[in-house]
């Protein structure tokens, strides 16, 4: 007769490759600025082209909507920064560089607005899909200048069962 109360030990030889693929993080997707005006590394718009790496993880409409919201933030603030930059450069010698402070403050405010928009997008949608968007400063490919790009990263899934 079978002993139904006995607990049989689990097999020790689990497939370790399935556990590694469960926690593996894919390469982040980089979305670069495609605008014609760049002020302190921040372009006036980001590319709306749907990256093929996000196929199956994100709908193209959601991606386009998020990039459009970010581009609206840039559309409102960067033209003013460009005007202040032009004005600041004209009077830079007279003011010993102090005329560039408004541009620096506006650029910082724009970055904070973008980060706040990304935070809202992440909490409302992307964290539920296992993705995280952030604004990052990267070196340009063909020069030593820095630029701000959008980085879409995969959030690792938490292990419910982790064998010791």
C-alpha cells in the first residue's frame, strides 16, 4: 500500500538554464534625439520609430504615445532655452559668463520635467509590463560630446522559488 503522507524529496537536478533565463536582463534599448536643435546635450525631440527589440513587449501605439508626451515637454521648453542661449552668448563677454545661467537653469528644469513625465509613465504603464524608462547621459558615437538619450530597460522578474 502506498504511503500518502510521506513527502518525497524533490529532484535535485533542476534545469539551471531555465532559472538563468528567468532572471536574465536583456540589452537596454537606446532612443536617441532626432531634433535639429540641441541645447546642452538635450535634443528638441526623440525618435518616434518603434524599435524592433520591443516587439512583443510593448504595443507600438503605447510607445508612440509616450514619446509624443516627452516630445511635447521638449517642444514647450527648448525653444525658450535656445533663445536664452543665443542671448547669453551675445552678452557672455560683458557679463563674464553669467548671462548663461538662465540657460543652465532652464535646461535643468527641462530635464526634471522629462524625468517626472518618465516617472509617471513608468508607474502607470511600463512597470506593469516589466520595463523601465529613464533619461541618461551618453557619449555621442562620433565625437566626445555628451547627449541625453532615453534608455528602455527590462526589469528582472523576482524569483518566487530560489533553490539553495
